[in-house]
C-alpha cells in the first residue's frame, strides 16, 4: 500500500516519487533572443491545497512562449528567473488537500497560461487543480504534452466560437501549425468540409494527410478563387490562425451572414466587414473544457503532429527552430 507524507500546505506527496527540494528548469534571467534560455537549478514548487504538482515528461513549445521570452507579459511585471512554458504532460507527484478528482500517480496533461508558480520547461510544475486532466486514453505522454494549448484552442474555435455544424464549409487559415493541424481534424469530426491554407509542397501534403478536402498554398495561389471553386455560394466560416492580406482574401470568400473566429493575439487583426460575425477568443482551461477535449480526442483519434523534439537543455535550439518558421505541427521539449 502506498504511503505518503503531508506538506504544511496540505499537499500529499508519495514517498515513491521522492520529490526533490530542487529541480532543473529551462529559464531566463532577462528578456531577449533565444540565447537567454539556459538550464537552471531552482527550488521545486510546492503545491497549495488547491493545486497539484506534476512530474513532467513533455512540455509544449509555442509562439506565446517566444513572446514571453522576448519581453511580453500579460499583466504586471516579469519576475526572474522565469521558467517558460504553458503546457505539458506527466505524472502527478503531489496533490493538494482539496483535490478529489485526481490522485498521485495519475498520468495527466495541463494548460496554465502565465502560471503563477512557473512554467512547464521544468522537471516539476505546480498548477491549479482545475487546469489539469487525465490524458486522453489513446495518447501517450509525449503526444499528450503536445496538445493541451493547441487542442483547447482548436476545439473551442470549432465548437464554441464558430459552432460548426455537419455539412458546413470552413476555411482553416494557417492550418499547418499546432492549432491548425488539430482544427482540421476536429472540424472533420463535426462533419464539416475543410479548405486548409498553408505554405509549400510539404505543407500542402501535410494538411491533406490530416483530412483537408482542399489545400491551398497561400503565397502561390489565389485563396478567394480557390475557395469559390470549393464553395460557389461562399464558405460558412473561417478560423484564422494568422493575419494579413491572405486572411482578407479568405474573408472575401465568406457568404453574407458567415462567421470568422480567431484566437486573441493574431496580428494584424482582421478588418470588420458588414454581414460578417466576428469572434475573438482565448482558450479556456477547466474541468469541463478538458472533458470536451478528451472526448473529441477519443472519438476522433486525431493525429497530434510533433514537428521536433528537443531535450530540456536544448530549449534555446527549440526557440531558434520556432523562429525559423514553417513548423508543421508542434515542437516539444523532452523533460525526462
């Protein structure tokens, strides 16, 4: 029978996990280019009564991490050293006294934006109990660590912001990234017809493999013309994952009364037009939201494309790869 010790905060830690007082983490001491990322030794976070401690296996790497590394922060001042990373997967090493839904030893994944006790580029992360969930049954820890932020963003764009219905037509603009690659598959799960925009022959082959009915190279082809061939009466909706002139061409192909949704942070923001219903949104992490994602993943069995895997000590290289662009899927860090 497993036995445990209890921290003064009310968090129970199993002895088998032997949670250390210090851990390794990829962190920054100042804002700047990728080279500011380096391996640190720092105190292991201690979970409060409403938190869990995760021994991480995999952490996701996203453009939002690069924004933070470069000096952007959603509110207040940046505190250094700062551990980057908004999502990942691992095994629960400790639970707060208020956690009943999960227990020590469970395999979980989590999304916590600007996490108060440090990010996911670390051996351990402490997160609020509602921002963690059992991993979907058909995913291993590596792929579960790649999907929390992108999966929630994609699914909530398709289901909540756009409310895609069977038989509708959808343009996923910027479809070859972490969010877009999943949005194609979730839209197909809902019975939609999907036109995916991307770049290059490899991007076209990639989105077709994921189920896009039509693939368009946004630099070499006229998106609006291709979309009108795809849906002569105009498409029902656009999920925009990149901004700019190509997005405006996507919007040209939307029928009157159609919908456009985009995650906050897309630049430049799309221009408002008469007869177009526009929704901007942020991905929400919560118990119900993770349950919806788990159900979609278990029903649709989507491919979770991993573009590259780097060791935690190579976080700088991961950010350099991100900056190079044309990432097909999601970059991840191998923590253990």
